[in-house]
C-alpha cells in the first residue's frame, strides 16, 4: 500500500517521520516491504491508510485539482479534515495513530468479526 510513494515523495516521508516514534517503526518500510500480516494490524493499518490518503490528496492539490467539497467515511474522515484545511496533515497523522490504538484495544476487549455480503437477496442475509 503506497509503496510507490514512500521514499519518493517528501510530503509522505515527512508524515511517516512525524509518527515514527509513536509507532516505534518506519511506516514507509512496512508499507514497501511488509509483511502484510503486520500491516493489516489495526494500529498500523490506520496510520498507513491515512498517510497514503494524504499523499494522494497532496498530489491532486499540486496538480491544481481543488475539490468543491470533501468527505470521508471512517478513517477517511481524518484525511478529509486535512483536505478541508481544518487540521494540519501532521496532526491528522497523530490522530490516526491514536485511532488505530483505540480500535485495536476495543477489538481486543470485545472480539468480533465482519463479513461482506454481496449478490444475495435481503431475505437470504
């Protein structure tokens, strides 16, 4: 995820460096080389998704593509706050670390699962 951005984009590398101490690892290295099972851990996946979203938003901004509105669902809400100018990207990254840790703790204390349902009638669900 984002392996073509880390190490080649100063903006995303700055975001990565800003959370290195909180995470205790190099987020870019994890995204580039894995292992994927480690990246899929909520406490690491949340900041990784946030960093990639912010980097892609910055690319659009540099290309002079300005949104008329921004929105996000779940983790996407944090990058949307940066894109709207409400929060600085570095602060959004720090929030993504807090969010990832909180979600991991909640999952540990209340185990559950998710399932995708497609191509069936509502009565079958």
